[in-house]
């Protein structure tokens, strides 16, 4: 079976270091990598909407000299005719060398990986995992903070359905003395498979609070997330919760001068655009790091040495 990336834990701490080094090298010497994937094809199989992740994968492959093909909604694929993910991936394995897949159902990428002849990267499966967003987040933290140890990381918003949060927690618990503060309304707290099975089991320090203002001064990283409308069972609950947190200038005044604000994007209302110019607001820089770390991952999974 080709090597597939389903969760951030599929990449070891050592491999992550090496991916981040490669990504940094690509940023500094793009010409060196411009033909590295010539003749190779990346397929993007997106059954769920995406702007950043899909285009970031495509830009990454194009900048490596490769080509891309794929679909960007379930409606434009044979899923509408009833084709299974397992069959689609068998077909795509004939066309492409590597694939990134996003699907609304948890575990869909794993089903694909089991049947695939090419490396499959999970680009988001329902509310479950999103490992390359985590690579993006880690790369941003590493580039701007230098390391992961001893950080106090606040995660705010929809911690129940937000797959980027679940993946980032899984990756960060591997570093010494990382503390978490989870900031969410009661209804959107982290799922028990993260709280009980991962954090409590491994004695990781964490707190769960509802008020952002109270904890802001103690944070090194604030990871903001949008309320995941598409995963709610009813619109009423979404409307009640969607504006629970809005990070604005007044709140940023409570935070340390060294705190970084990350967001996987898209942002809805949870970060006011008035803080976009604040040097601590790094969510657009984060997008740039995302493309470079995906380039490094593609090279690794295709066993291309530059
Ligand atoms: C995230 C996702 O799809 O989970 N977006 C992304 O990949 N950058 C976050 C989100 O949609 O809220």
C-alpha cells in the first residue's frame, strides 16, 4: 500500500522537523525545486467545498513543476451516480501519482487509502481530522515562535466540530509542557475522544473556559475557528452560537505583545477585520506557509529527492 496521511500522527516528530526544513529551503530557493515533480500528477478529489486547501495543494504541485486534475464538488463527480469512494480512488490511481481528498464523512479518506495504489492525503474528513492544516499551523508556529515546547495554546470557537482543532491538539501533545486552554460555549466543547482519551489519559494540562477575555493575557498562541455551520443539526443553534466570540481591537489590547493569532480560515465574524493589520495577526502568513509545507509533503510522499 502506498504511504497515506490520514492523521497528523502519521508523521513522526522527526519527519515533521525534516518537512519543515525542506519547506524553509523551498521558500529560500524556489528555483531549485521548480522542476522536481515534472511529469507527476496530483489529483484533488474534493467532495466538500474548499478554497484554500484545494488551491494550496494545486499551487504546491504546480510550483514543483507537476500537473493537477480533479473535481471540486461531489455534484461534479460520479458520486452523483452512486459511485463509491473506493471505486473512485481505484480509478484515480490509474490517472495520478498522488491525491488529496476531502469528504464530509469521517473516515472517508481512510476507505480510499485502503483501496488506493497511490499516496492519499486526507484534506479533511468531516469533523474528524485535517493533517495538512496541522502541518500549516505547526510550520507557522515554528517559523514565528521558534519551537513548540512550553507554549500555552488557546483554542477558541467551535471545538466540537472543528477538525483543524482536533488534529492540532493531537500533534501538539507530542511536545514537552504544552498547555491548552479551550475556549468555547458549552455546546461546542472538545469531543470526549480528545478530552478523555487523549488529554486526560496522557496527563496533558488543559482548562476549559467560556470567556475569552479572562484567559487572553496568558496565551502564547490564540487559534481562532469559525462555527462549523455545515455540521450543525439545526440552523437555530448555529444562529445562536455563530457570534459567540468576536476578536476585536479591544480584546487584543488584553493579550501579550508576543501572542500570535492563527486561524485556519475561512473567517466569518469571529475575527474583526480591524485587527488584520496587527503584527500578531498572522493568519494570512499562515496560508503561505501552508503551501510550502504541502510542497515538502508531496516531495516526501513521491520519494523525490532534490
Ligand atoms: C478548515 C477546514 O476545512 O476544516 N479550512 C481549511 O482547510 N483551511 C477550517 C474551516 O473550514 O473552518
